[in-house]
């Protein structure tokens, strides 16, 4: 059996107002072609199908058109799980209809663990794989609040709850696997941040959980799993060096911090064990961030023009009169394949947050790092900073949970 693992499409993503519909469509066309060319039996999409909980109709149309085309290919099964960017209700709404296309959707954690166990059968009705389709697990899915508990208690119980959820679902899957006389792979999915995972600068990958235990330890995943298909981190990578436990990464560059990083999907073949191969994705979206003075930025831009490839460009300019420079650069790229999206100079913000070293800008910082810089600029005592940061993280988590409640279960 051969599976293709992908995640973090973020359909509907815009870059400073510039829609990327054409680039996403090109990727999905390529994915349909590669699925047929490589004779893929099962497609796994591990969360963050959409960039927001309210994708435009044109974005949803792109998604459903893809599912219709992939269901008509050699791919017999599609399993989709929700991510932290997705609306569970939007993903789940058509799932009964999608079952008729052999598409299984688990948009949010289910009340019964066995509902996250997906049995895949071959055309002869023979079990060929078992998938633990675990979506993004929200705090309220795995932890009960108790009066008087500390931030550390909450974080510890949260991680214990995630580990228990995987243990329960995988135990149910293992029973199904062992109920047949022939060997079948046990595959698990997830959308979370594992300890030791690598992210790009300003990757916009938010801490999913409060406290320093936001990164789930690899021991949370039972050893019975033959292949673990993860989403959330946008850089393709194995978990703790284990090739059968992987992040596929985002298939397109989703921000200017992704400069030049190769994108890929993962193909896992089950035959006397499991063989894992990363399949490079063509650069459907090329982004470049240029930094420096007038001469430096002009030089880099000229090189991109000479490369004669389509690039979306931003410029971080450290000189005066940004508006005039922006107009100059726009004139320079006229008639080329370059799209200049913006020119910025955030000098005042950078000074107030002690930025500026090695080209650092406000947009290079996460919300938590901005909070840390604010504590530093206001001379908050060191012994108070850790507790304040934990409280700030909890506020961020509660805001995210409130967004989920408004969206609906």
C-alpha cells in the first residue's frame, strides 16, 4: 500500500492583500497528477486545509473540486483531519456526502475514541490499513479545569490528556488491526507541535497550548504506530530523527521567512516494512524579502529580474523617504515577472522594542516575544517575568478557545 502525506495547505492565504488562488490551484493540479503517476492508494491531509475559519466561496470551490478529481483517480481513500486554523463545523458539514467519494473527514475531537479510527478496505473488501485520524486537540477536548490549579498544573494535565487520547485511539485501532490474520499498517495523524521541532523565523506557527509544555514529547505517541503523519510545522522534518514520524510541511511558501526552503510531500510505501520518500513540490510560489539601503535593495532586485522567474517581493528599507523609494521600485519591476508587494521602514517600532540588530523587524517577532520585549522595556523584575509570561500565554489560549466556541463544535 502507498500513502501520500501532506498538510498545512492554508488555502485562501493572502500576502499583504495579494490573493494566491492561482498558485494554490497549480499545486492541487500537480498533486492530482502525482497521485496518479505514483499510484497512490491513500491521501492523508493532516490539518490546516484552510487559512481561516471563514474561507471564501472560491476557496471552498477549489477544495471541493480537488476532492472530486482525486476521488476519480487511482487514490481509493482520502482522510482529512482538522487543524487549528480550520473551522471544525465547516470541515464536518459535508462529511456524510463525502463518504460516498471515499473521503473521511474528522474536523474536531470526537466524543467516542473509536470514531477517530478509520478502517481502509481494498476493492475486495479486505482490510488494508487502519488510520488513527486524530485532529487538532483543543484544551477543552483533553483537560478538565479545576479550581486553584496553577499554570504548570494545567500544562501538565494538558499534555497528559493528549497522550491519553492517542493511547486510547491507538488501542482501539490496534484491536482492529489484530482482528485480521494478515499484516496491515497502523497509521496515525496529528496536528500539534512536538518537542524539538524546527520552525522558520516569523513562521506564524502559534504555540497551540499554554506554558512551556506546548511542545508534545514524542513519547506521547504509542510505539504501535507504523507511520505518524503530522501537521502544523511548515518545515518538512522527521520527529527526533525518526523517518516514520514526520511533518510533511506546507507545500507552498506561506510567508517571506520561508525564503528558498524546498517544499515537499511524503510518500510512504508499506511492503515488508515501510519505506519513506520525500517528494519535492515545484516552487509554485516564490517569495523574497530584500533588506538594506537603497543600493543594496536595488542590486538584489536587479538580480531577481535577471533570473526571469516570477517572484513576490517585499523590501525592508533602512533609508529615508520610503514612499518615493517604493514608487522607484515599482517602476523598476514594470514589465517583469516581479510583483513588489510592499516597502516598509519600521524604525520607530524597532527602537521601542530594541530591534534593528541583524535586520530584525517587528514582524520577525511572535506575540510572546513582543510581550517579553515590552516587559524588558518597562524594567519588570526578572522574578516576575516568568509568571507574567505564563499568564499572557493563557490569555492567548483563551482567545483561541473563544474563537472556537464562536465557530461552533
